[in-house]
């Protein structure tokens, strides 16, 4: 692997400056920490901006917010929740419909920094090999979470869901949760590149389904300036969504990345020294439903 791909971003820093080459990455980290902080401020410091947990909460005593994935599992298990939980789930679903379902994965999920770190180390030290899972595996696992809920009448997946466990651990003590995070880190680092978030996580699969018609998209609006450096592929957690938008001009394919598994993380925008990518909408010269 070339030194450029081992350390992507060098050209972007030289051309745009360090902040512009990392702005979306830093904003994502600030968002992830802020979301955690809002949930922890109540139980740890008595500042109850949000009451509840990641599954269901009440913000400022007014706004109900609930996890639509958890609601879906409850329905499969035969449990009809309270009306406020349904309303909260619809609000969250509408939000992720507008900004992109897998924005949850890139901007909110507490597991994301762990897997990003594993990917960065793997790239930096050119760690090769590992098991390759079909990206569709996450949808099979998603189906299994619903099937097990239906058969058992309980939310079995939530007993092992890393996101649920991490939030619970932050409030009641991490303890063995550190081992879970270490296991996911080592899995991605040594066994399967981007294995958990990009291939197996059923939660990410669920949120991707909300992104089929998402208005907010990344666009390769200046794709004619691409110099084939491959750095966007090197940093993208879902690189299969890039080629149609970046290289599809001759086939009449628009520059908008429409793949439902794009996390709208903005790293391709950060890393490109040619300013090829930017945030846009799906209505900007798009005529193709990209790879998932």
C-alpha cells in the first residue's frame, strides 16, 4: 500500500489546512460526546435535560424520543408500548429519514469511535487480511433479531446489543463492558476490517432502511477534478457507495451518493484535496440508486 493511503489526508492538510481536512470528523466526535453527555448529565450531575435512556426518553419535559428499532422489536415480541413511546419513535424515524438513517452510526453511536480507531490503526500499520463477511449479513442478523423477538416474546437482542450495554455501563459502571469494547476493537483490528459496523451490526442495518429516500446526501459535485488518489475510498466506512457517484458520468449516473449505507460522515469531504465532495441533496443531478 502506498504511503499516501497509509496516511490519507496529507495532501488535504497541505491544500486546505488541518481544520478543513478534519472538520467533519471533529464535529462528529463533538456530537457523539455531546449526546452521551446529555444522557449522563441527569444521573451523574442532576442536570435533567433528558430523562430516560437511549431506548426512550423525555427531553426538556416536553419532547418524547424513542428508538424505532427497539419499538420494532417490541412489536414483533407482541408488546404494544405506550403512545408516547410510539410518538417518540416516529419523531426519531422522521429525523433520520431527513438526514440519513446511518447518520446514527456515524454521528451518534458510541461504538463508532472504537471501530474508527481500529480502522485507523489497521490502515496506519498496513495490517492485512482477515475474514470478509458479505455486507448483506447485517440484514440477515437484523431479521434474526425480529424472529427471536417474535418467538421468545422478549427483546433478546437488547441483552447483547453493544450500544445498549455501553449506555447502561456508563450509568451503572463499565465493569465488563470494557471487555466488550475491547472485543469489538480487536475483531475489527485483527479479524475483519470494518467488520462490525459495516458488515454485521443489525442496528446499522435497521437505520439504513430509513435512508432510501433521504434528502440530505453527499455529492461528488466536482468529480471531474478527481485525480484518482483513492483517499476517499481509504477513509470511507462504506466505500462501495462511492463509485457510482464518482465514476458514473459516462453512464449518465448523477454525482449524488444515494447508497442507503452511506453514513454521511463527511470524511470524503475532509480528505479530498481537490474539493470533489460536498453535502448536497438527492435532488441535485441524481438519476441512480447507488449500491447499498
